[in-house]
C-alpha cells in the first residue's frame, strides 16, 4: 500500500478518480433525487435547493461509491465485471482512494448543512454509511438477503431530494423510497444470476450462489409483483394522476413480462441481463412519469 497523497497531475489521473465515483450509478441516484425535489415543490424547485442539493447528494453518492471500491478491491480483482477498476489494476492506491472518498463525504456534508438544511446533510451521510459500511462491509459478505436489507440505503435519494426542498420528512417521500426499495432485489438479482460463478469464486453469498438459480428466478418474479403493487400507491394516494398510472401500467407490464420469461425459460442465457438492463430503463421511465405527471397537474 502506498502513502501517496491525492494527485491530479494528468488527465489520466483525473479519469481514475472519476471512475471511483461510479458516474453512471451516481447519475441515476441524482436523477431520482431531483425527481424527489420536483415532487416536493408545488411549482419550480427553488434554485438554491436544486443546485446545492443536487451537488451535495451527488458528492455523497460518489463518496459511497469510492469507499465501495476500497472495501471491495479483493472481490473486484476476482470478477470480470470489476477487475479493470482503478484499485485492482494498481492505477490508484488504497490510501489515495480512501482519502478521496473522505474528502467527498466531508464536502457533501458541509455543503448540505450550510446551504441546504441539516436534515438532508444527516440523511445523506447516513445513506452513504449505510451503503459503503453496513451493506458493503457486513451484509454483502454474511447474508443472501444483503440486497434486500441493504437496499434501504440505495432507496434514499428521492427522500433526500424531498428533504432538500422542504426540510422535513413526508409520507409521500416514503412512497418514492418504497418504489426503489422494492425495485432493488429483482434488479440486482438478475445481474447476480448472470454473474453467479464470479460471486461464488469471490465467496460472496448472493442469492443464486446460496439458494440456486431456480429459487432466485422465483424471488425475482415475486418481488416484481410486489413492485407492481407498490408503484400503484402514488396513484392510490392521489400523489399522482392518470398520466402516471398509464405510464406505470405499461412499464410494470413489461417488467412482469421479463420476470415471467426469466422464471419460465431456463434455456435462454441472455434473459438475466435483458431483465437487468430493462430494470434500469424501467426506473428511469417510472420516475420520469412521476415528474411529468406532477407538472402536468400544476
């Protein structure tokens, strides 16, 4: 392990730190947080809450991602999907990566506390710790229910967006939390089926490793049904209107289609990744529908 300080002495060095942040994952997190801001605002989101809230939440998510790189470096080196990450390849050392993660966390907390509100700062740091420590360090390595329990941290972004605008927790914000919480298991277990041999080699007790692929396929279908029911709650509680309902029924029908095919068709090895990729577009489409419906009603 090297004791080098954080340096950005070349475009390549910048790229390594950028990759630590898992930018595509953080982009989805920030998007759902922004939707939470929009849903909490009767009109346009106040510019200061939008600007500083988005930056602060994004920095917190990037910090959690960087800690994940540090903690999972042994696992990453064993898996084809992750072995080219900056730390396993030696392009960044552990100390520099951890220092970078701490810097992002401090910047996130300070920015949110000073320019947004203390509640959002506290919840953002708690979410980061929940993902990078509770899930990555402990749950991921000890229980096949890691995704279910740890999904609580990943479901927080729309709540953070909501509190950035209002400074309070609201039951409607918790509905947004429930949607992502129910979405996470079928989303990630589809990927876990595809990567089950790598998880087994890394000794990570993902559900397909501990309980088998057939059991995991059934769980994906059952959780998708739960997700469909949860996504109807915004309409049932009059948080959203008919445009959202129509959009979510279409999106839900497609997700059910993929989940049923995955459960019934054992011969198509591409189905797990098809389901995984659709689940990402599903979440983006669902939250886009929430936002559009909100402003159509304004």
